[in-house]
């Protein structure tokens, strides 16, 4: 009797397992049928029924099925005339498939319809990295130009907590040689860690002067505030200029700037300068942009006994959108500083290389490498050394598309900087971690 009961139990268990496997195998087919019906309902204009069915389905395990579900939800809301309701679904689509230009263009178009022109411009620009048909490429260029010309103001905001190993960029050496004699440095003059807060805010008005001409009135404030171990550094800047729009994304700008800097709450320097900028697409698809900048700026220091310095800068940058998920950049800068003090006068230059990549899932990574060199004209009075500095820095910035709240995106930045100088007082290393939020508007 017990043997027969055991055998019966085994048969029932096996039957249950077979039934469960059959149901599991049927589930994808049933979900596929629901998805196909919902897509047909969207095409037929029955948007409400389709949206309810697609939302009841929930996220799909199969990637292709989930992309179809999100696309159908997006189109249902867009065709209902509800672009803002479509944005979460389109954002998720672009996060899952950053190379799919159809999703990105629809997101850009919907953002534009929802009044988020800056985000729309960003995605239109990235879409240029795909092999767009000439007519579509021209339309994307027209949309970007239209957004630029319609802009009447722009701004940015950032806030971050920043622990650093040596924010004051002091030497790690404890002894320097003056002549043939060793001189021990005080602890306050040597490298030490500090934790600080970085705050930045900028706003510019762009009133219309003519069909292709805008006036630019701007102001910005940047502050680095530390608990201890490094001085607070606050800089304010004002700008008055003109911006001219041309064909092929050509932009020509010129203006004057005024600035003031405070160190640990004390006035440190005042600056005034002029600038000239030019930028243009250099290929038919507008995937590559060349920008040139010229700056001449005079700095007057508040400390008695110091001499003013005049700095002239020429910079060029080239950016190329390889694909909608990969952008590369290259920058070159040369500069000359003129001063009555030979220890402050000199020349230098820097090269920067950058890459930005969008991973599937929404993670965005940006890597930047900078190499620079600067030489002074004359020797230091105390040590008799002509200062020559060589600097390298590497920065990795991470953010996530799906974690932005009300336009504020979280940012994690890791940075390492090193300077080797012929004068040991100016050799240093600094590592930093930045955790904050940022927004452009």
C-alpha cells in the first residue's frame, strides 16, 4: 500500500512539474500576443486600451520585447498629444539602446515639444553620429540652429562635496635647498588633505539685436570652500558680448569680461579682458565641430609690491561624434604671460584628449587627459631657479541618465593631477573625488 501511494505521489509531482514547464513555455508566447495586439491598437488609434495593456505587462525579461513595449508606450502617449507623459518611456529606451538613432531622434523631438529645448539639442547633436540620410541630417541641423536662435537665456548650476589629498597644491617635500643649506618647511607649507564644497552658478541673457545677432549679458560665480587645510577660493565674473549666427552651425562671438577673486575672504585680484570666439561644422553631416578662441586679459593683484600681468591665450578644440554613444575631443592651447617680474612672465601650452561613452543601461562615462608645460622667463630671487613646470591630469566623470531628478543629474568624478617643477616648492600631487549634482538650463 505504501509503495503504491509513493508511486502515485511521484506521478502527481512529475505531472505538476510538466504542467508548470508547459505554462512557462506558453508565457512568452502569450506575452508576445498581448504585445502584438497592443501595437496594433496603437496603430489603430486605440491609445488608452494599448497603454493599459502595456503597463499591465510590466518590464519584460527579453530585451527585444522590452524595447517593443517601451516604444509602443512612447508612441501611444506621443500620438495622444502627451509628450511629457512619453518622456520616461523614451528616456528608458535611449538608456537601453543608446546606438538606436530612431529612439534618440524621437526623444529629441518629444523633448522639444515638451519645452525642454536644451535637452532636445543635446540628443539631436548626438544623433548626428549615426549615418543619417542627407535629408534627415539637414533637418537635424535645422532643428539645432532653430533651438540656438530661439534661446533667450541660458544657465548652469553645480554643487559638490570634494575631498582632496592636496587641494592647495603644495609640495610634499619637507626640506628644500637654499644655496648649499637645507631649509625645513613648516607643516602649513606642505601638502595636506582637505574636504571642501564646490559651488558654481552662471546665467546669461541673449536678447535679440538682429535676425542673426544676439547681445550676451552674463554673470557667474564659482566657489571652493574648505573646512581646513586649504584656503577658500571665490571668483566672480561678468561678461558683455555679441554672438552672430551663420550657416553650417557657424558661431562668431566677441566681448569683454570683468572678474574679481577672493582668497580666504580677502580680495586677491581683479581682471579685465577681451575675447573672440569662432566655431563651425567642418563636415557635411556636421559630426565634427572646430572651435577657436582668442583671449587677452590683464590681472591686477591687490597685494602691495606685486606687478600686474597680461595673459594672451589662443585655443583650438575639435570634437567628433563617432556614433550616438561615442564622442571624441581634442584640444590645444598656447599662452603667453607678460609681467615686469621675470619670475611671473613666461609661456606655455597644453594638450587635452577626451572621450565620452554611453553604456547600455544609462551609465555615461567621460574620460579626459591633459598634458601641459609652462616656463618662466627669469630665475627666482631666493633660489636662483628658472621655474619650468610640467603637469599631467586624468579625470573620469560618471553619471546616469535614469537618475536625474527635476533636471539635476548626479555626478561622480575621480581625478588625479601631478606637477613636476624645476623648483621643488611647486611640485605636487593631488587626488580628488567629487560627488555632486549638476544642471544646465
